C-alpha cells in the first residue's frame, strides 16, 4: 500500500513539473511574437493537446500572466509578466552586469572601454577599463561630457525621436570644443541618422584633439536606451580602417550582448 501511494505521489509530482514546463513554454512563445496567438496556433507550435493548453491558459490568465482578447479570442502576455521583468531590471546593477563584457572588449582591442548614461543633454561616465598601452586617453570617470560631441552620447541620442532631439537642444549653443565639433542641430541629426543606420556613433576629435571614440547604445527589454558603451583611443591608433573592420564590429557585438542581459530581444 505504501509503495502504491509513493508511486501516485511521484506521478503527481512529475505531472506538476511537466505542467510548469508547458506553462513556461507558452509564456516564452507569446513573448516571441508581437501579435496575439490563438489557441490552435499555440497547440500547433508547442505540440500540446488543446485541452491541456486551455487549462494552462486559464490558470495563467487567472494570475495575470496572460490576457485573453475577448473580441478575437486570442492570447497575449499579461501585465504580471511586465511587473516581474521590471522588478528584475530594477535589481540589476549596470556596472556589475557590464564589467565582464567591458573587460572582454578591452582584452580584444587593448583600448579603453567606457560605460555611461545620458542625463538631460550630457553624458555621465560611470566606469572604465583602461588599455595597457603606455599612451592612453585621459580617464573621464565621473566627468560629464556633452552628448552632442561624444560617441557615447550620440549613440544614445541616435535612438531618440528627431523631435525629442530638437526639443533637447532648442535654444542651446553648440560649444566648439575642437574645430571638428558639431555646430548645429541639423548637422547633429545627420550624424545621428548615420549612427542609427550603422549601429555605432563616432567622435573623431570632436571633444578632445587627438582622441577618437566609438560608441553603441545598450537597450532594455522595452527597446529603450539605458546606457552606452564606447571605445576610446588616441587617433593615431584608431585609423578609419581599424574602426570599420575591427573596433565597430566588436563594440556592436558587446552592446548587443549587454542589451540581451537587460532583456532586449531584437
């Protein structure tokens, strides 16, 4: 009798584990699609029975993890999934999460790697892993730089709406830090358009003479920019050829990896 009860208990436990696994599969499936999915689509894509999917959806809807569109009969992710993902993001420390990727990028290129965020129309540099080269760029940690003249700033501005950019710089003068500094909003917008297309922004001696920086944006699970990462080096080590063939691809890949860590899905 005891052996029989143990077997029943084990079977129930195995069923519960499978049910949880199937429920997670449904949530991940709904998360992979921008549009809602019907029960028949879920059944077909996950190879589950219709009765099983119905039960799982009913329970997920009950707790707010999925929502049922009463007009179409289809399902989408519920607000509870957003709340949980937001709670996770809130607990992430930008520097702690980024340091390993920054170190790997520095090891690959042996140039200084920065991470920073935009505050109003300025960039705040939060952390750096410096190059081993004897000739290096003066560290900017804790410094505040103009977003319009820095690669990290322009990388983040590039994903803003044009009207937001115009509003941000309305009535403001573009201080010429060097002869290469951008001079107007229209010129800046052209650079941002180019950065948006390429996936990285450039600062070729715009903020400091003899210094070249390349920056890419880091996104969160909503596709919003939360930070920027950049590679900085003396211009003499940063030829156009090296930027295009080595630095930019490595930087973009690192930014992509960090974005995925923060929940972004392309």
